[in-house]
């Protein structure tokens, strides 16, 4: 059955009952396919449904909040009275509007809330009432958590997060009949939007093998090695854990000391090599730097026992040995992004304890070494949740990338989940081709041993900054790391908060330059100078201050922090040598960049 369409210009389109009936029938047919795609892997045993471990945490957390309010009859009565008054105020306001009188709203959405940007949310009394009812209910739920006394910080953090997820999910903007934009589109297209949307829903459940894999970008014109990750280079070495890429020079001379980039294994390295105009790697090459990048393997069950120690030894330490063989340089500049930066910090501490001088400088992109202020991800970290996750990983050997991707998406669920549910499945709009979101959905698996070590030693027990982390039978001490550090934080980061990065700066033994970039965890890092976007701040005073205090004495600079970093790097070791060929006689190129490891999809 084909989707009914019309050649009538959109401005003159009228509702067509026959076309609507056909489109509803097609939507129902696609709904049946979606259900079949959901059931098929469960019938075959490929997927076994069981109550999610998080459900226990949700119930336990909400029970703690409820106990506070229900344990005192007066407190409970006052709460009900307050809620009833708010609803009566809303009803009175709505009644006055229906009578043709002016009435101030009982509550208004934030100007930054894109869900209610359409003018009809305010001009239409029905939608205005639904919006205000929702906002009042959300405010009430948030206050329940905020005002509940006696909650420990972790329980309160989890309660706030769970309330946010529930309230985001039940927003009237997420349903056809209570979203004016969707309703207008449904009438104007005679339901064609629903037919397209349910078709995409069936395709996305099938693509997720029985789980909904929301498409955030159109993949048709986004291919790694074709439209992204196209900076010329070669894979010159590989082992079980990584491929090492060396990029071809574009300048006559290069800095004598090469640069080794250690990306996170939670995501793929090409966030630093998207389209050429956004590529940090290409920019570094064009700035006269010999660039080497680790491309981590997308591990399967047979690598499940690979530990943090294995990642360090078979990753950055092996890469340093290979770089020495290729370039003759015993020392490298290093850069680590996110958890790759945490790995870099542990490697530096390990090298310091072994008295091995292999590194000239260290740059951290939105990376944490102390987890006291670790931000929203702490909601997933306590003994019970980690133990449950370890039990799941024990059987599979890995943590599926989709689970970590969902955790990150839930931190900004309105932007990264519900906006796409509405756009894709209700409006029937195919998402545009966006390299950043394509990368975001290109998930990677994580080995059980490595991920467990990371969660326990960093998030749960915060061992690295306190000097109690043991790696390769070696006690790590960041104060012995004397190399110069460029420590980049981003102002709106939910994953590695600026406060956390600043606080972590104090634990290194050498000089630290803390820089704060505008925007968030990705856009604040991937901000090429040519875009002339955002800004960054510098301030040499990093001792005993928080971000608010640091900002008072900071100098704002317009645009990208990249040139500032390049100037800093050159000031450490400005000596240049003729540009190097890729690889060597002993280590000839294996394949073209970006290599084969990065192409493996979870």
C-alpha cells in the first residue's frame, strides 16, 4: 500500500478523508511491522525480556521521597492543599480566558524550552491549558524531591534524575492530540506524517534488533572514510586493542616532538576528524604537527577480560614505543579526550612511578582525574547499580554500546530522545545528515573488566586523585606527574563538569594551564577557528577557587581555543625538523586511514 499524496500546494491543502483513511491504514500496517520486529528476537530467544535493574532503583528512590511526605499527616495535608490551590488557580485563569477576559498564566515555560515554542501553545486555550497543567505538575514533582528532608545526596540526585525522565516523557508535546504542530501536520497532510513516522518506527526497531534505535541523523551521505574521517594517513601498527594511525604531513617542516592523541573508547576517535572543516586532526597536521591517533577496537566477548592495565599497555604505552621506532623521538606530546584523558592521567602517573620519561606535555579535553564533582553520570553510580551492571556484563563479556549511548542521551532526554520521537515518528520527518549526531549514534562496546575498573576506581571510590589507585601492581600518585598540562574544560559540560576539571587541576605536580571553553562536552572541544564560534577564558589562578571565583579574574577570548593551545605547545618545544614520511621500513603502512577498527559497528 502506498502513501496517499496530493499535488495541491501546501498552502491550499485541504483535509482528504479518503487519503486520511489510506494513511491511517498504512500507519496501522507499519505499526504491525514494528510489533513484529519487536517480538521476533524475543520469540527466537535472541532477546530475553526481564525487568530492568534500574526499575528497582526507581521504586526504592521514589519510596524514600514518599516516606518523608507521608510520615507526617500535617506535612502531607499541606502538600495536597498547595497542589489543589495551584490547580484551582489554573482553572480560574482558564475560565477567565474562556469568558474573553485577560488572565495571567498560572505558570509559563522557560524561554529556552523548545517544546513549547509554537505560538499556538499560548494562543489556543486548549493547548495553553494542557501546557500549564503539565508545567505545574512537573514543578510539583520537582519540589517533592527538592523539599524532602533527610535524603542522602545520592538518593536526592537519583530522585531528581528519575523525576526529570518521567516528566519529560509525559510532556503533551510528545502526543499527537496534544501537540498543535503535530495535529496541524496530521490534518494538512491527511495523516501522511503518521504513515511515514510509523514506517520509520518499524525500521528503527528492526535496526535495533528488537530494541528501538532512534535515528538522530540520516546516514545516507555520511560514511566513515568517505564523508568523515578523511584526513590522509595510514595505519602503521595494530594489535588486539587498537590501530595506530599516522597522518600525512601537509607542511614542509614539523615540530620535532610528535603528538599522540588518546580518544575515549566509549566513542570512536573520528569525533576529532569529522568533515574536513571541523577536523581537529587535520588542523593539527596543517599546523605542522606530526599526528598519531589511537583507534580503539570495538571489542567483543573474547576481549571481555581486557582490563584497564591492558588498555594502558597495549594502547598509549605501545603507541609511544611505535612512535619512537618511526620518528626516533623518545618523547611525545599527548592529548586525551574524556575517558581517554583519564587513561592518559593514569599512564602519566604510572610512567612517573617507573621513572620513565616518555612525555613532553599532556593536554586534556573535557577529562576528569577527580570525580568529586563528576556531574550527572553519578546518578548511575552506587554499589547496587554497579553490582547489577557487572552481573549483566559477566554473561556478555562486554557492555553493549547502545546501553551507554542511552545513558548519555538520557542526560539530555528532551534534546536527544523526545525531540526525535516527535520529529521522526509523529511528524514523519527524516532527520538531516549531521556528522556529529551520526558519530553520536555510532556506539562502541566496552570490555567488562575495563568498564568495571573505571566505574569502581574512578566514579565510586575516586582513587586516582587520592593516590590510592593501583595499576599493574603500582600505586599511582598524580603529584609526581611533572609534565606541563593544558587542561581544557567546557562551560556547559554535563559529563565532565567544568567544576570537576578545575578541581582536578590541583592534583598534578607540574604546571597546569586551565582553560574554559564555551558550549559543551563536544561542541566546546570541536570548535575550529574558521567557525568563529563561542569563546574561551583563561586565568592563571587555579589554586583554592571554584569556577565562579575563577571566572571573576578570567580573561575572555573570542573564538576557538585551538590557536591558544598551538601557541602553548610551541612554547614548550619549538624545534622543527623536515616533515616525516608515514611509517618506516620496519613499520610499513598496513592500510589507509581511518583504518578498519573504526568501521566495526555495534
